[in-house]
């Protein structure tokens, strides 16, 4: 009787492991402090275009004159594509201004809420444009 139950148990364990790995991959954003805001002016190093979240790396200079690399988490590439982005929307050397929620426990890591070009034009907003206080009224 025991040998007949073994294949069913193997399938059950395999399914449980597969579901657990998917659940682990989809993490919350609780590591970021969305009540705090940092602003970084810098130069794009690269845009890492992969799931589950794209990442933007920006080089800047802090108040002490030290070069600092920021790692900004962004939405998934699919979400960015729905907003008109491609993997080439930002290129190394582009100047950007990033407003973001800092990570609670890691310096120089943050969740990008708004990315602007040097003139202030929004390139990306993590929220809809109407909710971006600095973007002004929406045109019809």
C-alpha cells in the first residue's frame, strides 16, 4: 500500500516547492521608507532591465565630495514598457534627477518614485502623473 502513495507525495512536495519559490520571489516593499524622500542628481551608470524589478544605477557626488553609487529599484520591465519605456530609455552618461524612498537598512539603495531629466521634465513617475506633486497639471 505504501508504494502506491509515494508518487502522489512526490508530486505534492514538488508542487509545494514550486509555489513556495514563486511566493518567495514576490517580496514586499517594506524594506523602503516611503514616508521619507531623498533626491539625487547624477549620471546614469546603467539600467538593469530584468524581472522582477528593473534597477537604475546612478553615480553622484555627496556633500563631502565623495563619489557615491546609488541603486534605485523600479517597477518590472513589463510595467515600464506599458509606460512607454524600453531598455534603452536611459543610457550610460545620461543626467538624471531621482526622487526616491530610501531603504530602511541599506545606504545608497532606494525605490525610485520620480526620474526627471536635467530640465525637470518627468521621464518616469512611480505613481500616476496626477499624483506627482511636482509635475503640474495634466494636459488634456
